[in-house]
DNA sequence: CATCGATATTGACAGACGTCGATGTATGCC
DNA sequence: GGCATACATCGACGTCTGTCAATATCGATG
């Protein structure tokens, strides 16, 4: 069975302001926005994106929060499963990188609604 | 006391990819994204934005959903309080209009993370 | 003023979500 | 092999969220 990644699901939508979003499309897009719609995850994403090389090790991220390690790990998983962060294991460390295509297609979808 | 609207709170942020988002900024932005992060609300917003004149009466919106009237009213309230929809009462009817500034500042915030 | 129609508010409930401590898994090192 | 370190998973807990039925509010109309 063919499954679209969340990113692909967003990229193929016509602007919100041209024709009403179908229920199916809305149900594919909402999870990506839901992944973004948390203060901790927003900061995590921002930390990764602003880190040198555009990637960051989990060990670099936890210090910025007053949260347990499992909680940070949970949030990173949510962002990863939504297609907003890419994951790469290097030795003992895990590096996350933000996905420009995911972010820009989300941004396009939203900005089209503005006009 | 001076309170920023959600829209103003987003508009004044530097790109996510230049410097990490502060906790305060993240906590102001997240509610707007949370308002957007629901399939029903995404469709409502899209219905309003794509409606002729860029505005729609509540009576035009309910039919597209298999949901009760109070539920639709609730979602519209969430979108309105997040600054994503403007509300105007005309006689017995209430018209909602999408807020271009809100959407475009959100889009800018997200798209900056992509680069 | 009584009534009707359009929308909002309230209260209740089930399910989803964020968080933690405890535990599991895997890699590197002695 | 044995141990330490980095990260993930699990199970439990309180809180938040989407939904509905019932009720309230507000404007128009007779």
C-alpha cells in the first residue's frame, strides 16, 4: 500500500483560500501542525534549526529545558514522526536535523490562506 | 497592563533558525498553532477564506460537517480567540473573516525555519 | 409582548496529551 | 565480559480537549 509522508500530504494541497480543504486533506495536515503546536517542541525545533550545521545532538538540547530526559525524547519523537525533524544515529549519539521541505510546504499552505 | 494580541506576539519574533526561540515567545506562539492544529478548524478556516468576499456566515459553515451546532460554535470561538478569525455580528447572523496578517506572520515564522 | 430562528454558553464525559520514574537497548571502553 | 553513557520505551498519573444535549442570549417579526 502506498503511504504518503506527512510532508507529501501537505505539499499536494491547493491553497486554503482557493477551495475548501477536503476532510481527508485536513486530517493529514492537522497532525503536522499539532506536532508544532507545543511550546517545548517549538523551542526544540528552533534549537535544532539555529544550531551550527543545522543539526543538533540530543545531548545539546536537553539542557535548555527543565524537563526530564524521557520527556525531551518523547517530544523529539513526535516531531520526527510528523516529518519535521530527521533523525540520524552516529555512534552513541543521535542527531536531529530540521526538514526544510516540511517546513516550507507548511508555510506555503498557511500563507496561501492569507491572500 | 499592555497585552499583545496573538498576532503581534508572533510578528515580533526573529526567525526560528537564527536564534533559539525564548520560552516566553514559544508560549505565546503555540496557542495560535494549536488553534490551527485541528482538522475541523483547518476546514473551517479554509471554508471562510475561500468563501466569496472572504467572509462567511456561520449558517454557511455548519452544513459541511457532521457535527453539532455547539461544536462548530466552539471551534469558531477557538479560532477567533487565537486571532485567526475576525467576528462581526450583522443582525441575527454572525460573519467570520480570516485575518491575513495573522496567517502571514505565522507563515513567515515557519518558513524562516526552513532556511 | 410572545415567539421564532441564529448563535453562544454551560456542564458532562470519554479520549488524547504532557510529564515523570523506572526500565530497556545499544554503543564505546577498560 | 563488564561497566558506563546516550537515548528510547513503558506504565501511570493529572490535565487538557473535542464532543454532545440542554439551556441561554439576542435580534427580527408578527
